[in-house]
C-alpha cells in the first residue's frame, strides 16, 4: 500500500501545481471605467470634455512583463463601446487569466487594429481631426480580479497647434483667410505603452482647421523642426518663420499669436500649454514673398 500512497501523494502535488494561479471558482469578467481626465477628445474644441456615447476603444490585457505586450494576451484588442448609461460594453467577454497573476492594461482610441505595440504606424489626416486624435491609456500597476472596474485614464499622444491672427487697421476689415498651414512631418511611429512618438518621412504643408478667419487649430505629430507657417489671404501667401523651433509636444498644445499687416506680420507670443497653464516665448519674423 505504501507505493500507492506515495503515487497518490505525488499525483495530488502535481494537480496542485497545475492549478496554481488558476481560478478557484468561475472565471471572472473584466470591466473597465475609462475617461480622459482634463483633456479634450475633440482636438480643436475647448480644453475639457469626455468620451461620448457610441465611442469605441480597444482594450488589451496581459500577464508577465508589464513593459512589453506579449503575443498571447488575456484580452486582445476587444472593442468596448460607451453606452448612454455611461458604461462600457465589450464586443466579446473579457476574462482575467487567473486569480493571482498581475494583469496589465492598455487602452487605445480610436478603435484600431494593432500589430506592433512598440512602433505602431500613424499618419495624421488634417481633414479628419477626430480620427487622428490618438488617445492612449495604460494601467501597469499589476491588477487582479479584486480590482474592478479597471481604471483607464486616456491622454493625447499627439500635439496640437493653435494659431490666432490679429489684423492691423490697414486691412480695414478682417480679411478672408483661405488657409493656414504648418510645414511639418505628419507621419510617425508610436510606442503605445510609453506614448513616445517618432516622426517619419519628410516635412510638408499640414493644413490647420478653420474655426474663424482669426482662429485656426489642428493636430500635429510631436516633433522638432517646425519653424514655418503659411497664411493665405486673397491668393497671397504670407510666410511666418520663427527663429527657433515651435514646440510640438504630445499631450500639449502650442498657441501662436500673430498680428498681421499688409506687408509684415509680428509675433506677439508663443504659449505652450499642458491643457492647464503655459509660458510665453517671444521673437520671430514673418515676410510676404515677392510676387
């Protein structure tokens, strides 16, 4: 009988090891609670907003190394839709892998298919600001099923450029501005966990969205090297060239205040704002190219 007892004891030990970290009962469902903090989702309107009913985010969850998203994941990009009741409904059931392992989370808006979490390709579409407003949320504390719902606080990966125009009396009335463009790169790769953005490609004219003849705004890829803006009035291009780089930082917006004459434009200030407070930078030149 002793060999049998030893065999049964060994079998029980193996079973215990096999079940270690698994659920003691019914697998538990993951629920989330997502918000944008003090930052706006609509890139060109205001500074404070929230997700809207019908918005969709992709949710990822995994165990193991919190600094890298593995190929095998507990939750693999499940679409979650915000309802009118303020609750997020997943398109498929999201389950914790087990009771004990630390789980890590990533949220991405707008909903997109992701194959490379360290270098996700991004291209700014100036004509579709909402779709270009990449928002990311990570929760890397290391959660277990007792921590539910999972909090995901989103922040902007891209930068925003606001241009305010004032016009001298020599214009008579506020002129009709047909376009404002920034000479910048509009493609990048994004590390989704760190929100680090690496610009790619060549600089080109990136159009800002018109709010009024005196106010223009648009998303930009975070980068260095932006110094030139072009303002078009009655078919004439007015080129602003700053003496230093105009800051474009993810999660911040830069406000450029310009006063335009018919022959010259003066830079009043550059204000860099983290959706809360900013500082001013003075200096710069604008010219009208010879016809």
